């Protein structure tokens, strides 16, 4: 699972006295190079008819380009792995905070805020994590803390306000949810959201009127 670039020279000569340049040899070499390349997860197989056996001498720019691509692909792969490891660590911290909610709600809130702040995650990423916790893990209280942090940190985001409202709605906090939906609608209008998005915000706002009020 590493990036690779395979270079194949397929310049052939019908009457070559050097087997590697005969049409049959070139055909076999190209096939074997392709089979070799398929073992790698990412990269490229580049074929040239302008070089003989020594591509690095005949077309050095191809070799330089291949090295550059491997470096870039390896760098991007390392960044993706680092990001995934950071996400896993964040989710572990959030899960731990979830276990503290019943007995230590203040500490749980502090742990959620600290974990999200240290992760340096953006609004959309935090929003997705919060929604996963809300809809997949079915942990509305924990989702509420995550999405509350998001709405406070990205105070001009109508999407963050709306999502926080949905978490509040799931925990039965109708008045607080209504305030967030109103905020989302106002921000959405200010941010120039399209009518479809604004309609979704209005629909969420209307939900707070159709549900029974808390005593």
C-alpha cells in the first residue's frame, strides 16, 4: 500500500539484435510491467516510445516527474493517515465525555469543548460528527454538547445554529431549540441562503409549535 510510478519503454525494432527491443519482448515487458503496477494501491503506469532501455538518459524529465508524483502521493497519504488518527482520537475523547454526562455533566461539557478545540476541526466536520452522534449513536445529550460548541464557535453559521437546534429538539428543549431555529433562519437570510435551505429552517421552526409544550 504505497504509491508507485512504473515507466515502460516500448520502442521496438523489427530486426533488433538486442532481445529487449524486439516487438515480442516489448509486448511481454509492457504486460509484465502492468501486472507489476497492479500490486500498488495508487500511482501511474507511464509508457513511452521515445526511449530505449535507459529512460533516465533518454527522457530524464519522465523520471523526475515520476519521483515528484511519488513524493506528492506519499505526502498526501501520510496527511490522510494523520487526519484519520486525529479523528479517531477525537471520537475516543467524545465517547469518554459521553460516559461522564450522567454524573459529571460540567466535566463532560469541558472535555467536549477541549477535545474539539484541540482538534482544530472546521464547522462542517464538527457538524458531521455531531449528527453522527445524534442519528447513528443515538446520544442526543452528547450531540447537543458537540453542536453547541459548533454553534458558539462558528457564530455566523446558519447551518451550525440549525443543527444545534435539532439536537436541542431531540433532548426535549423546545424553547431553546426554537431560539436556535430562529437564529438559523435570520443568519440564513443574512448569508444569502437559497429558498430551499430557508424552507428547511422554517420547517424545523414549525416543529417546535406542533410539539407539546414542556410543563
